[in-house]
C-alpha cells in the first residue's frame, strides 16, 4: 500500500500569540523531534535560567537553516497514529504565501492561533482574511494561553465568539474552537483536567478528524506547462494537471494562443498511460507540431481559460514599499510570468470592518481591488470557478511580495474560440 501523503496544514495568527510554541509542542507531543534535540533544548533553556521554552526549538531550527545546514523550517513534519502532517510554513515566513499562490503546496486546513488573554487582534483578522482569500476554508481556532485566564470557560467563550463571528463574516464556519495551552501542553495531545468543562476534541484529535480535499478531477482540464523538451522528433510539454483529466486522443487548446492540438501520448512518470488526472505530473506529446512554451495552459477544446490584457484582482501586499497606480510588478500565475502595471485602484478593503474605502495606495498588509494591465494577453480563470488558475503571486525585484485572486477581465477582452 502506498504511504499516506502528508496532510498539509498552516499555522497562522498574531505574532506572540504562540504559534512557535504550539509547533514545538506538536513536535514534542507526537514524538517527531529529531534525536537528541530535546535534551539540547533543555540545556539551552536552563543555561538561560528559563524553564523549557518550546519556541526555542523553532529558533534553533531557524539558526541551522540560516547557516545553510540541513533543516528546512518551511516544511515541518509530524505524525499521529492516523497519518503524517506537514506544516507548510513556519511563523513569519513568506513561504506560505509563495506556496499558496504558486500552488506548490497548498494548505488544506489552517490552525488560527489566538491569545486567550489578549483576544482577537487586527493581525488575527488579517490572517483570517488571507485564509479566506486563498481558499483555505477548513479552520481550527486555537484559543491559546488558557493558563493566563485561569482556564476559565467564560474567557474561552469570549474569544471564541469574537473569532467565530469574524470568520463567519468571511463565509468560514470554524470547525473546532479549542481552549489550550501550548506552553503547558493542555488539550494538544492530552485532554486537560484543568478544563473539564470543555467537551470538544483536543487539537490532535481535531486535526485527525479533518477530511482531505479530493483532487478536482471533475473540473475543467487545466495543465499549465512547466517545461518543454524534445525527445527525438517529439516535443513534450511537462507539467502538473491542476484540475480535470486528460486522455490520449483528447482535443485540446493551448492558451492563450488558442492553437488546437490532439493528445498523442501521456507519460505519467512510470511510462505511457491512456489517461491522467488532477494531481499527477505528466509529459504530453501532440499529433500536431504545436508551438509549446512554458507558461501556457493546456485546456479542453471549447473550454479555454479567460484571455485578457486588463484584469481586475483582489490583492494583498506585504512589501514595506507601497503599491500605487503606475507601479510595475510581475504577475506569477501558475507557471507563467507577466510584467504588469497597476492601472487603477477600485477600492481598498478595511479588514477590521470588512467595508470598502477609497484610496490609491496599498501599504504593507493592505488589501485592495485593483486593475492590472499587461501588454500581452494573459490566460486565467475566475478564482471562484477554478482557484488554482485563478490566483497569482505579485513579485517585485524577483521576490513575491503579494498575492491576488483574479476576479475577471476589466476590458480589452479577447473572446476565445
Ligand atoms: P509566535 O510569535 O506566535 O510564534 O509566539 P511564540 O510561540 O514565540 O510565543 C510568544 C510568547 O508567548 C512566548 O514567550 C511563549 O513562551 C508564550 N506562550 C506561548 N504559549 C503559551 C501558553 O500557552 N501559555 C503562556 N503562559 N505563555 C505562552
């Protein structure tokens, strides 16, 4: 039997509300720490005259990463008896964003950490908003530091109510709202006796109850081309099928040019196959001598993505240097890259009240609807139809510093077909 694929989750929340501590705790309580690491940590803690600080664990891993040593803190693994998990981001990294917007490793679920004493904050709301924007709809709320509020049910209820209300406004129904203490290990692996009033699952039980999203094999085919190479006289387009299925003999169109092609062969890694589906990486050849390039999207004949040069997007921005009308950035949509200019600001989103505002500048952490213009046509889907080909990273100076979901063509529409 094939090993279970690790279930990808992300842990988000306001800085200092306890994400690193929670991750350290998860690693420890599931026995996923590298050999000897716990003893080392205890020593460091004692030398600093502190009791065991789980967040040191992540710091230690981070230092090793900065020094170019083995460990990758952007992929932290742990396992329960039920299945393996991968946390696809360590707190504070842009990796989550990059992974999500490029589809490299999409989190299927999120743990939103909120401090029981300090409650919901602006940053809690912002992270919740980003989850909704990026389509992460399975959210577990961890009400952390319950030890600071005497493990009181009322304190939990207050924070739980605030966070749930906000998530519901975004159309997300939180799956579990768990009172816990990352530092003391309450309600993470073991049920807490100090919170006997709580009847729901522990964090690990809640994670194990999540049902992974199935690959979207029934949606329209979208196969973004990652690479093109030659094998003898045959040209092969290589990429991962993001949605739908592909069969030998299928008539397809290659976006954005719209050139028609017929599938001659599909190789799914272990030789030729008659059919492949969402989630598989494939090498495809065509009967016609089609002009193939990285960044094109293979789609079913008659079901091409939208093609436009001017696109309305809902964007979030993380760079200290603001985004303004006229800014030149790069849109990275699956495997394609397009230089674009910010043509105009349609509205700014007030994350606290979820209302619209006016403005023409997007500062760090801001969210706005803007119009982007490209000189060449861009193939894309509406995020509400096909999320993977409907979102993109926003890069400046070669680094991803924002992301967006694509809402539609703003004008200059080239009708396909
Ligand atoms: P992050 O910035 O969200 O990763 O937060 P950290 O994990 O670094 O935690 C911030 C501070 O809160 C640290 O001093 C932790 O020791 C402390 N902390 C984390 N979890 C708990 C908890 O359950 N109870 C208490 N009392 N402190 C905690």
